[in-house]
């Protein structure tokens, strides 16, 4: 396999790679910390006492694209106000 074919394979993989999106509605967050406890890879509590998705821009609705959802699904299911959403 030549260099060009390897580059084409990488481009095709990146284009068709299944990405998921973690969304957080910060205005609904009550700051209970369950998301951080279950999934510290993606969630942290910040100065205002509400959750923040690590690696995302702080705003009303935060979003982060990830390759693997991992513990974020458990955090979404445990959230008492259901302000965490996973889009596959």
C-alpha cells in the first residue's frame, strides 16, 4: 500500500468516523455533582456551582464532540434534572 492510499484511508476514516455529542443545558443544572462523580473525564463543577463539560466553551448550552461516550451516558442517566443529553 502506497503513501497516497494510506492518506486516502485516513481521510475516509475521519469522514465516516462515528462521533457522538455530549450536550449540557447549564441553566437547568442544580449543581448536585453526580455527573462529576460518575464521569470526571468530561464533567467538572465550576465557580458558579454548576457543571461544565471539560474541553467545551462555557455557555448556556455546552457541546462537545467525542469519539466514545464512555461514562457520559451514566452521567446523563443519573442527572436528576436531565440537563445532560447524548446525541449519537
